[in-house]
């Protein structure tokens, strides 16, 4: 992977999701699918081969009533920085055809649909199950093709896809910024579809390196955690929760480490 | 695979990996060229030689 | 009818019987080809793979046949580089079996990828950091080497040998076979190893991940070692099956025993390394990721601790002990038990390192994923077996595969 030309200070786009605010309504999932032309099946009951770039998990503290608690956890691609944050994400380092790449400019893990030949090694490598294979060619209900987003290419059968942090929105925003003679984006100029769709404002998106962006401080909160930090995948999606059992659910612990 | 592919960079990884590959391919290629070339020469150019010489 | 093609001094079954045999294997082959075409034309929705099981039966079959096909490179290494001359009596068959295994592996890979027409991207747009790239390159190169090793045998066919050019070509290739064998051993070391690297580097999957040296996880070395150890056992097993079907002794017992002895020591040393690797992983690597050993072997309907015991003790320690001891090798029953267990051991190891890796949940709020193959996956996995049977049958009938056959069956 070539070092990219870096005219500006490297950005590290990421998310902070407040799980105590998330109601599990699924608006983020719907917005994501509509924004990114994510295909669906006629029968979506079998979830193991459904494509959900952003998936909302339902977590429980496994306690009986009346102590039962529920938490909804939206899981986009974690855009891992990999060990040492050098861009050696679990998936990027294994892709044999350089079809997925780590942008040193934005910290976003891309997927090049026309390059992917469907070996699925990246899926095997991703512990978050954030990568999805197109088991079928997309079939849109009659007339729906007119509503597809022109900014995102539809994908064909036999390749892998995943959340791109709505990268096309970044490109559009950057085009506009260059046109206006700016090299930097304002925080609100580039926001993902899920962030904007969340009615509870649970999702905050921005440049984790930029002190002017909300995520910069949010990620430092004492209740912030990331999924599977012990694996050193270095995700760029942070979660917030005041509930300890939720934070503990973010990683695996040995018996002796439990409390 | 080739230096003119845009992914190619002249770093250690590429030199070791592709070096090993081209080294192996060269040996295989030269070996087969020798075998075929010699067989061709012995059969069609050097007709005086015994057909079953081993 | 085809007697002019059959090697001199050996007896083969009547043509009608051979045709029936090939017909039966051909029917199975066609079934597999039908399933293969379904996968190519309709896509991988024909399989039972899913987003939790991106790797499944095919990748296991791929890894297993490559491990078992390792008999070719290791026997070649012993014959041409180490100089174990007796092995010349089984090297042809080892090469043939290796050729079948590797061509099967390439075919399975061609079915397994979602966009087969883009298969060449792995070479053209190679990411040299990916273990799979190394696998693809070395596997393809080694397949070329195996073809080069198999061609001289084809050229020895009675009719082909009459053509002076082919006769000389075969002779020349024999002369420098050591060069090809050494190249093959070099390539095999890397592709067998990088196949081990495929699961070993997955630092997001604590069941598979292993530490290592430089860029290579320990599984890199364990895979090469186990392929060198168990591959020759597969050669012996197929030779034994061939002998049973043809009702003839084809290779002298001292040759079999020599190969079995070397295999025994290889399995013995391999299994010690494997036990050390397992202990280190169970005690250090996995706990660092928050996993106890038993987290990987409980709370699911299939992957119990039995599979670890089966792999390491029953199919590792036991065959090693049998094949190392002279008594074990001299007794045909224990010899074949050891051989079959060793072959099974390599297959179980590859199964675990592919399927169980996919099954184990990593996120705490996910559960075990189970999988069973579709008939299309089964058929395409049996396809190479039928193809192997046909190629072995044709080679046995028309080529001098076994140099000792005439001597061992003088009545023919």
C-alpha cells in the first residue's frame, strides 16, 4: 500500500456512540441502507446472509426480571487502525488483491468493489463481522432503482462490502471545499447518514484528531470504550455507557478478571 | 506482480517476495528451455547421435 | 483393444472392465461438474456458507489436499536432495498424487471465489503482505513444477516414447529433475507455510492467532512440518488402496517402511512442536485476548475438547509412536492404522483451523455459528476425488508408474 500524498494534517475519522441514548429504533440501519444502496432479499428472516453495514445488536445483562436490562449497540465497520495504529487493520493486511485499503489521509478503511474477487479472507479476519458478502446479485423492487443514490455504486454478486463511513459524502464535501478554496472541512460538512438519522443523537461523528470536533473530547470520557480492545485492532468507533455491564460486554475477560 | 503495476513499490517486502517468485520462475523457465532445446537439438540438428543414448 | 498403450511386461484388466470403472468414476465427476457449473453460473448462494462462514468446506478441502499432496515435495526432497535412492520406486506415484491434489486445490479455489473471472487479480494486484497471495503464487508455481515432474512419466508411455523428440525430452527432464525437485521443495516450504499463516495471522480471531517470528506465525512452520510428515502417509495410503483394488503388490515393503519410518519421526517431532504451540497458545496467547482454553471448546453442539484430543493424541501421538517403532511398521495392521490416523490428523488440523475459527464467537454478544455444507459443496468437493480416481486409473493403466511392478508380479 502506497503512502498517500498528504497535503493536510492526517485526519482520523471516527464515531462515538452513546449507548445509553440509543433506543434501538433502527433508523440508523435504514438510513445506511438507503444512503449506500445496500441490497436486500425478498425474505430477510435469515440474517446470516443479509447485508447490514450497520447492525444494531441487542445486548442483555442476562439477569432475571426485575433486574433485566437491555442495551442496543449499533455496530458499523470499526475502521481499525490495527496494531500500533499503522493501518494494518485485520482485513487490510490480509486482502490478497489490495481490494481494501487503509487511508492514511482519513483513517477510513475502503473497499474497492471492482477489485474484490470474493475470496472472503477479510471476512474471516474481521472479528466484528462488519464485512458482508454479496451472495446474490441485487434485485430491486420495481421502480426502486430510480431511488438509488447516484453517489454510491451498486455492488454485484460475489464480492465483499462494508460500511465506508459514507465516504462519498467526504468526497463531495472535499470537492466543495476545494472549489471554495479551502483545504479543511467543517465538522458538519461531513457527517454519515446514520449520524444524521439518529433521532436520539446517540451517534457523534468527526475527526478524532481534531480538538474542534466533538468526538475529540467524547472519546476521552471515562465511560468510553471500544469493542475488543484487547485484540489490538484499534477501532475508531467508541462507545459510551454509564452501565458497567455494557462496558464489560465490549471485550472478553478471563474468570479471574471478572470484577 | 510487475514493477509497472501501480501497486508496486520498491520496498523490502516487494523485493523479497517478488524476488523469490521471479527466481523460482527463472529456474523453472531455464530448466525447461534447456530440456526442450537440447531435445530439439539432439533430434533435429544432431542426427548422427544414437536415438537411445541412455 | 488398447494393449499397444499398456506398458510391456505388466497385466491390466480387460478394456470393458476398465471402461466400466472409468464410467462409474465419470458419473460422479459429472455430478461434481454439474454442481460446479451451478456455483459458477448462479453464484455462491448455492452453498450453505454465510457471512459467519466465509471460509467453509471448500477451504478445508483445499488445505487438506495440499497438506496431503505434500507427499510429493517431501518424497522428492528425500529422493533427489537427501539421496534416499529406494524412494525412486514410489516417487512417480507421489508426484502423480501431488499433481492431483494441487490441480484439485486450484480447481476448488476457482469455484470458491465469488468472482472467478477476476481470479487473476491475486497475481496482478498482489498484496505482498497477505498470506493468501503467497499461497496463490507458490501454489501455482509448484503446480507447474509438479506438471514438469509428471510429464516425463507420460513421455514414458510405450507409444509416446517411440517419438525421438519426446524420448529425449523425457531423458533430459530426468537428468535435471533434482533442480526441479529443489525448486519444488523451496516453493512448497513457503506455500505450505503460508497456508498455515492464513489462520495464524488473524489477530482478530483469538482461536486462530499465533505469535511467531518476523512475519511468520508459528502455524507457518507447523503446517509445513505437518504436510511433510503426513503427506507421505497419504502416498502410502493411496498406494495401499491401489494395491487392494488391483490385487497386486506394487511397491516393495521396504520402500513403504522406509517412508513410514521417516514420516513417523516427522510426525513425532511435529506433534511435540504442536503440543508446545498449543500449550503456549492456551496459556499465554489466548488469555491475553481474554479467552480461556475451554471457551473455545464448550457451549456449542459440535466443537468439544474431543476434537483437540482427536487431533493431537489419537491422530498425532499414536501414529507417531506406531510409525517410529519397527514393530509397529512391520505389522501390516498397525502400519496402516498409523498411516490412516496420520492422514486423518492432518485433515482434522486443517478442519479445526478453518471451520472452528469461523465458529468461535469473538464479540461477547454473539453466539457460536454452526454450518453444514449444501449438496453443491459436497459434490464439488467429491469432484476432485473422482477426477483423482480417473487420472490414477489412466496413469496406472498406460504409464510405468510403479518400477517394481514387473518384478513383484512375475507371472504377468
